[in-house]
C-alpha cells in the first residue's frame, strides 16, 4: 500500500495497492502503461477556436499588462505594451471590420489617455520620475493623442456614459460565457469519465501481465518486461469471463492508432470538392472554378500549397475532359505564378521542391507552345477577349492572356536568389549550380520561340538574359580565335530602344573581350561607347557590372604588358578601399552602421553569386605590382623634388607599413609583403627583385589563376628587369662619368638591343642627361643634374617662395595692396604699374609693360608669360632659379634676387659665381 493512500478506507487501499503494484515498476521498463495512458488522452475532446477569439484574447492579455503597469506607474512598460497592442490590433483589422471595434479596446484608450494627462499635469510627480519613465511618458502622451484621433467618436461616447459602456461589455461577455458553458461541461464530463475509466483500464491491462507482480524480484526484472504480449493473452484466456471478449476488444481499440483528419492552425482542414456530382465539365465551368481558386490568392490564412494542388487537379480535370490546350495554358500560367508567390517575402528564395516544380511547369508550358502554333499569348490580351474554347474553324486560334517571357525572367531571378542564399563552400551550392544548364536550356528554347512570334523588345530582353549567363565564362576553344561580335549583341546594338539593355550588352561584350585577352578590341569598344561619362546615372546593378568590366579590363591590360593602362583602369576601384562592395561581392562591416535593415536587404539582393566573383587578392596583387613598376622609377627620378606627387597612395601606404615592421630581413609571407620586399629590392639591388614576385607562394596564390600562366610570368620578369634598369640609371647617373651598355645588359640579364632602346628613350624624353657613344657602346653622362648643394638651394628657394606669398597676403590685410605700388592680377599674383621704371647698376633692370628684362652675358632672358610673382625660373641652360619679391619684415619693403648659375655656364664663359643677393 502506498503512503499517499494511508488515510483512505480498506476498499480504497486495496484498489490503490493493486494499482500501486503496477505503477511501481521502473520508468521506461513498462511501456505498455504509458501507451495506455497516452491513448486514453486521445479520447479527450479537441478545442477548436475561431480567429476572433484568438485575436481578442491577445488584445485582452496586452490590456491587462498595460493596466498592471499603470498601477505601478511603469511608463516604459506602458509604452512598450501599447506599441505591441497597436500592432496586434492592426493584425486583427479584418475581424474588426466585420465585428466592429471591441468596447474593451475603446475603454482602454480612454482610460490610458486620462491617466497620461493626469500624470502630465502632476509636475511634482514628474520631477520624481527617473529619466527613462519621464521620456516614456512624453513619448506615450504624443502617441496616444495621435492614435485616439481615429477613434474620437467612440472615445467621446464612452466618456459621456462610462457605466453603460461597461455594463454592455459585461453583458456581452456573459452571453459568450453562457454559449460556451455547454462545451465546458462536456469537457468536464469527459475528463471525469476519463478519470473513472483509468483504473478499469489498468485493471484490465493487469490481466495481460505476468502474475506474481508482488514479488520484488519478478517486478523489477527486465526479462518479464521484454516478453511478448501473445503469451500473456494465451495465459489469461482461461481466466477471462464471458464478457472478457468485449473488454479485450476495447483494449485493442485503445492500442490501435486513430486516423484523424489533418489539423493545421487548430482548424480541421478538409479538402474542398472540385465539382459537384453530375456537373458538366466544360470550359466556362473550369474558368469559373479557376477564378474562385485565384480569388483566395493572397488572403490571410490561405494555404498556398493547397492552392497549388487545386490548380494541378484542375489542370488534370481539363486534360481528362479534352477541353483544349487553351485552358491548359491558362491554368499553367497560374500554377507558375502561384509557385512564385509561395514565398511572400521578396528576399526569401524558393525551396528545392518548389524550384523543381517550377522548372517542370515551364518546360511543360513550352512543350505545349511548340506543339501548337495556333496558341497566341500576350500581355495586351484582355480577359474578355480570350479565346479558350475549341472551335471548328481553323482560322480562330487560341488567345490566352499571359507573358511567357516574364515567367522565364522571374525564373532566372529566382535562380540567382537561390545561389545568393546558398553557402558557396558546400556541396549544395555545386548541386544548385548544376541547374544553370537547365535554366540556360529554357532560355534557349524561349529564344527560339520569341524569334518567330516575339516583338523586337522581347527578343532584346531574352538575348540579354542569355548573354548574362555567358559573358563571364572563359571559353578555352575560342580563346585563340579572333571572334567578331556575337549575334545577340549585334541585334541589341541595332534594334534596342532602351539604354539599359544596350549598356548591359556593351559591358558584357567588353568583359568577354577582356577575359579572352583581346585588349585592343575591348579598349576601343569602351572608349567608343562613352559609358564612363554617364554611368553615374545608371541603376546600381549596371554600375556593379561596369565596375566588374573595368576591373577585368585592367587585368587584361596587365596580362598584355600594358602596365600604365592596367594601373589607370584599377586605380578608382582600389583607391576607394571598397573593392569588395563596389564589385557586388559582399558588404563591408565598417559601413553596417550607416545603413538600416531595409537598405542592407536591398544591397544583399544586388550581390553577385559566388561562381561569378573576381578574385580580390589577384586584383590587389595586379594593382600593387603595376604601381610598383611605375612608382619606384618615378621616386628615383624625383628624389629631390619637393613637389613630387605620389602615383598610388595605396602602394605608399604598404611601403610605410613595411618600414614600420620591427623585424628586418624576415621572409615575406603574404602577397603584400612580397610586393613590398620586391620594391625595396628594386631600389637597392639589381637582380633579386623578380624573385620576390615570381616564386612558388605567389604562383599558387596569384599567377596560376591566369589562363596563360607561363607567358604572364615571362612578361613580369621582363618588365621588372626593364624598370630596375631605369631605376638604377636614375639613382646612380650622378656617380658615373660613363657606363658600358654591355655591363648593364649583363647586370640586368637583358638583351643588348633592349638596353640600347631603353636608354635611347630616356635620353629622348629628357629623363637622362647623357649621350650614346656608338663606337665604344658607352653611355656618357653630361653632369647637368644639380648637385646635393644645389638641390638644397632649390628646396630653400621653394620654401622662401611660399613664405613670400604668405607675407604678401598678410601685408594685404594690413596696408592694402602696397599703396598702389603693386596691383593684383586675375591669377592672384602681383605686377607693378606700367609707369614704374628703375635703372639698376649697369642698367641691370628696366620695366617694360609689366615684365622684367635682364641682360646677362649678352643674352636677354624674359620670364615666362603668366608666371606668378615670387618664383621665376629662367632658361635651364643658364640659371637654375631667380627669386624676387617684396618681403615684409616690419620695416620698408625690399626686393631680393637669388641667382644660382649652372657650373657648366661659369666654367665655359669664365665667369665667377655671383655673390650675396642684391638688394634694391
């Protein structure tokens, strides 16, 4: 006997002891008992609640929480629950439109408004509130006043007679409770019956068990629990009474599974009947049923999967009754549209089973259209003018409203969304990518259909869809062939009337040329199209395509050895620091705070699928190597130039990062470290530069990704050797009197004609002041470059020039424009009045129409036209710099002249260097 029943009677104790013996087994050991209990629970009645009850219960629960928060003056909670209440009321708008606004809702709005106004007028109470509650009170007051404007009449009626409104609400609640009392009584009775039947079932079930359960050893043993029920029934057969068969039947019924109708959302879903028995199936009846099904489309609570099944069933009925292909095509259009609408959210992608069904339906629709040429479909056909009935006249074809091109375009967009939302590093992505062949096959079939029955605009649209699946793919067979423009692009160029389709076709054409190393065709097409002038006005997807095309164009130029063109093409993308975002290959985390959730979703839908991505590490490496080949010689040539401009800011940033590293001589690991190490080697050494760019690590990361890997490596080695030679000549030209071209050829492992060509170009472009001695094959330096002292004087002159200019501005502010002595010209400089003239020592200076003339050693030198006051360079062959201008030093203004003559001029003419600056 259990201790829980110790106070009961003897009969109760006996029943409880027998039940206790059965229930005393270890949990999990006797699963028959659990099955019996769970099956009895199935006899309880299920509660089916209407949508009205659900929505109103949700509203009442929120109202209770608001009233509780009002009691404790928790305004933050009141504001939060009020916002939830408004959203919940908006969800139940359809029910409110039918039933009217519930009185308890109006009562809360009125009470809450009075409560908030009362707190607002209590200034002392407001001061005692904390910051969050005070802020919430102010926000809630504004919201409740704005919200109650829509219910002014109801709230006013409640405030006039609040007692009657409360009584009506209570009567309505009482009527609802009376209507549901019978159901509750039945539920209580069923629960009582269940409690009464429970011991009987256990007692009957004990007949199935082995006797001697009182024995502790037998009750706890697992062997008895594991025996089958067949032996138990045989043993108990002799002990059963005449009515034992009925009991056994009831127990068997308990064990059997009951087949219930499928329940969804608490309501029993019954499959609706398509047509009544005996109804004649014809085209008008089917069209009417189709419209009935479509009317439920988009309604709340509509099962979209069931709607698709109904449409499939309707299509089968139409096919069985041979109603013609016109009605079949119309139903197929609606089936495909329902499949697209299965996901109401635009950002969501189709499930795999729906995607397969969609492809099958489109294939079936195209099969019908190809087999029956008498079917005419179009968007401009009105529903009243549709012709779906089979006619005896052959001249009257089927006319169906719809657009197959729109369905295929939506299918292509769904495929893109599937690829965007699939993990690119999973096998699922590979499996989904295999469907691209099927998608391209559907587009090709539609292309063949549109070429015969479609308009020019529709043909251009489907051509562009086909091009978008082709332009980014490398064709190894056509790589070496010089191909003309494909048929699709030629047709679009000639027939398209919309700028967007033509722009996309041109960009795809350029991309394809660049991908296959047809540099000149791609460059000429880009320059002739003038897309770079108006691309900022295009939509974001077209701008992303333009960025991808420019990047591919730059990579193509790099493969062809056009280093400067490659750098110019990649400069805008790489200098922004947002290459990943501009190419549509991902979003930057640092910009996440600048966009809201909706903008983020829109930008994610613009992303390019992973199999179309451009390798960002390859892109950055190409850009940095191009910048290195341009920047290092330029830095060597303008080492002492104070006005030197950097070609690539990103490259200089990488150099500064490399200089800040604490450990020197460490083997580079990343791609950037390899480029920085190669840049340092190009400055200092001769032959070790290309070993940092062309090695096993860089080959695996970057160079092996190119189609013609070996040719690209050879081009890179040659370019590095040539630029290293240029850098060497710029750096050490002041050290040598002459140098042999043969020696340079051996140092940089270049052919002699190549060295001769490079040096000749440098001399012609006046980059190197030297001459070639052909008999001895020597390069003779002219020593015209300024020495280190002269370079310092040049820098000092430029700094003094900026000082003079700042001094003039200060003088302007204090005393005007030099009392009329100097006049400011349009370009911001100063020039003297034409009436001024002064004779210097030896007739050195005279004024002539605002310009200075100076005669030195029999030559007349005139300053360049439009030169600014403060820094006037003369001819390079005679003088390096002339600095003149008024300098305000707190006293009278003075004009200083600094002449730095060339050493060659002094030595050739026997002149002596000019002494200190002359002062006038």
